[in-house]
């Protein structure tokens, strides 16, 4: 017969301490000093960090050196809701956004970790802009109690079953990565080589472009587009340019838009079929074809197409990794995250120019192939969600006594 017990009776909780920036980034010292971001780099045991401290530094910071197998987790911020519980693989310290739980050595620490992951943190977090839980709240949470031999049985069972599920999830996640790579390669090849694999090629003379079909032309962007710098259309909806989605409508209410943009007259007009890109993120692929008339940030560039070109084709070309690299080379800035590509540099880039009919054919074929890949991606993502839900349900059933002895003993 199982019962419940408060966590405070099962071990000792230890808080982390502030970690000054000048002490960070040091390797080779005696003890690892973990930050919240390190929780995402491991599955069970924390083994990776960029930060190490000596025993003297830990003492001066007031940091407790937690022992191996201490369970550590986030207690503040969005990471709290992810409920990532990790063991320390060796003695170490944690920052003040984390908490450690050293389980009584007479208990099965693996069972306690599984039980912690089943607790409803999201339901009890303190209200406010930043989710948080304090030590007192966590100490008074209850888990289902079992004799030690049953704890070990449950932990062994879950170790095996979760490893099997994690292997399946990992395989599906690798498939997602391969699908993304295949889509990227598909687009890059189609917009620079065309659809005929046997077409004769010629050297373009442009390092980022390489070989192109012999019947294609090369032209500078300035002959294909002209800069649109139109203002004064406050009635149009706001658009945003992102790395992953291209140009889309901003997804928030009119009230929020009004709070963020006091003067719509400063925003640039972008018409359906234009190309728009974020100056500061063009080198990362923040560019796309405008889907409807709208307004974009004054810090974006809007390119109006000349006649007889497909902006869908050029929207694809401009998002390829090769073009992003070329954009980076032509951007201005002291550091990478402040690089800006201005119109004058953008318009000087030479690009391939198939016939309009071939541009349209490429767009149709690429969209068709992308649809197939996206369907497979959607199915794979749903499978991952089902496997993750299965994993969560399995842990919950095991640590709350809903699995019979025969199930546990069968493994």
C-alpha cells in the first residue's frame, strides 16, 4: 500500500548563488559551475559547461559545492516550466536561478528524480512576468512513497522504457533534420541549376554561385529590382520578416500594434509581390516575398520587381545558404549580430536569370516537392509528440503506483 510524503523529508535542498560575469568562461579549475542553460545540454547527468571555479572562488562566492548525484533544476524563468531534472556527474556548483536536491542515501535517487518530473510545477508557480518557485513551496510538494526495493524496481523499469522511447524520439528528430537538409538542398539546386539534371553548365565566374546552365543569364540585382521607399499608408496591416517564415502578418491585436507603433507613417509600404528583408538579419536568411500589401519596419529594405521576373523564384534564391553567405560578406558592422546589408550593397550582387517561364516552372516544382516534404515532416512531428506523451504518461503511472508488480517484474 503506497502513501505520500513531502520532499523535505527525503533530503536536503540547496540554493545556488550569483555568478559574476568576470568569473565565467574559465576552464581547468576544480569544480564545474552550472547555469540554467546547461540543463538543456544533457539528458540525465550534467557533464558539459563552459564554467569552472576553484574551491577558493566557490567559497568567496558563497557557493555550496554539491555532491555527485545531487538533482539540480531551474527554479526561475521559462526553464522552470520545462522541468529538466539532472544529476550532477561530479561535485559542482549552481547559479541562483537553480536549486539542488541531495536525496537521502537510503533512498533510490533515480526514483526521486522520476517523481520530481511528475510534479505539477506549472500549476503552482508564483504569478508574475517571470515564473518562479521558492524553496518552501518545493519542499512541501508530495510524491508517492514506496519501500526501497519497489523504488529500485520502478527506477529500473523506467530507465529501460524511457531509454527505448528516447531512442525512437531521437531517430524521429534526426529524420526532421534530414528533411530540412533535403529541402534546403532541393531549393539551392533548383534555383541555381534548374530542373534538368542533364543541362549543360557554364562557369558563372561568381564564387558563391558556381556553375549555372549555359542558357541562363547573369544580371545585377539593380536591373531586376528597384528600391521602394514609400510611406504614408497607415491603414495597411503590419508585416514582419523572419528567418524561418519569410514575410508574414504580425500576429498580435490592433491594440498591441498601436502600443508598439505610435506613428505608422514612418513604416515602409510593401506591396504584394515585392521582396523585403531585414537589414540586420539578411545574412541569416531573413528575407521573403511579400504576400499582401502591408507595412514593414523602417529598418527593412523593400525591393520592387521590374517586369518579367518571378519574385517567388528570387525569394527562394535569396534564402539559400550561399546567398546568405554573400550577404554577410557585403554587410557592414563591427560584430556579427550587428551586421547590416544596405540596398546599395544588395543591388550590386549578380544573380542568375533564367527565362520567366523557367523561373515559374522552378517555383511550381519546388513548391510541389516542399509540400511532400512538409507532409512527412508534419507526420514525424506528430509522432514525436505522441512518443513524448507516452513517455510522460509512463513515468506518471510508474511513480504513482498504477503499474502492477507483474509489469515491473517483467522487465
